[in-house]
C-alpha cells in the first residue's frame, strides 16, 4: 500500500529526527491511509516509530484525503493548505500526524553533504531554498492576480463590496414592498365598491 521507495524515504526523514520517532512510536500498531487523488498510500506505525506498508485489508485508524492541487502548497508549508486536508478517524492520531506533517523537515543539505561535501551541499541547498521562495511568491502573486481578475475584470466571483451592495438593495426592496402592502391595506377598507 506504500511503495518501498516512498516508505524508505519517509523512514529516512523520521530517523533523522529522533523526537519524531518517539512521538510516533506512541501510536504503534495504528494504520493511516493517505488518499491523494486516485492514489492511496497506507502505513502502519511500528514500535520503533518508523512505518511500514500496511497489510492489505487492515483496519485503518485514520483516513487522510488530500487534493492533488494542494500538494504544491503543502510542499511550501502553506498553513492554509493544511486546513484543507480532510482527516477522519482517531482524533489523537490525526493530531499527531498533522503535527509531524507541519514540522518534520528533510535536511537535504545534510544528506547531500555526504555525497558532494559541505560547501557544495550548502550552495545547492541555498539555491533550492531561493527557488522554493521564488516559487512560493509566484504562487501567491498568481493567486492574488487570479482573484483580482475574477472579481474585477471578468466577475466570476463577486467581491465583498458587491455582495454587501446587493444585500443592502434586497433589504431596501423588501422594505419598499412592505410599505406598499401597508398602503394597499389602508386603501382597501375605505374603497368604494361599484354598484
């Protein structure tokens, strides 16, 4: 249920942060399934705090649903994206998985330094961080631009001001209709009927 390379990478990141393994070990035996679009990964927590691919058909203690469109935002640790992830099942386990997802980081520079040395690894990590920052800013600018376009230029989405104006107009129309109904009621009893 979890491809070996993904499981190995996940365990590598966990082993690099012993406190994460300690926290996760408290949930030994629990299984979490992650549904990313049509793909599902399921892992069972081991007593060491590492994970192993879940046995097919095992009861899942936690179901996590992630839209594929959230993945870039989650990779950039966008807090709002984490709130859009759907979780059902064991609440304590869900809280721990959410905490680890927000705080667990792969130290790529450390791993790279073992292959190419510290200086090259630090330069590569710096370049990767700069690229990630640029990508994050690009996503924010694109999102803001799209929101502005959809609310101002080609209004597919109503702006807050337009919604408030519409609501105010509806209230005024309702009040005018009520006043008209009262006038009609006042005129009706006094009206003469043709003979």
